[in-house]
């Protein structure tokens, strides 16, 4: 079984200024603020099989992890059967700031 990891990462040199702040991710809005068009998102997430076919991940093949939930969040929209524009979608983002968790 293959393992894939998708990341959303923001880096900024604030440690040089000794500020314990993390920058916004995406457009700076939490995914819970709205649908895919109101936060950052990846749509049509899939992988390529040995035969070249594009395959969407199965809903039980993915796991969500957010290490700074006070600053960022993630919604795994999974496969949107009724919406061929989205396909398999992740919605993520957040304002950043001072995050202790």
C-alpha cells in the first residue's frame, strides 16, 4: 500500500524578530468560516495508478491532522459525488497568530 501526505505549510522569518507568531495560511480564514470558496482548498485530489488511471482516495484512506488548531484548521470534504467540479476536496486555512496548541 502506498502512503501519500498532503501538506499546507506557511513559513515566515518571524523568529528573526523574536515574535512567536505564525503567518496566515491560505487566505487567512478558517475552513469553518464557509464552504470551499470562502477558505483555501484543494480540489480534484487524486493519485495515479500503475496503469496511468487517476483515482480518487477512498473516504476511509485519508486521515486529518492539524498541529496548531488555534491558528489553522482543516475539513476533509472527502469525495463530493454530486459535484464533479470539486471531486475529492480538502478545505483548510486560518489566521495564524500566537498558537500554543
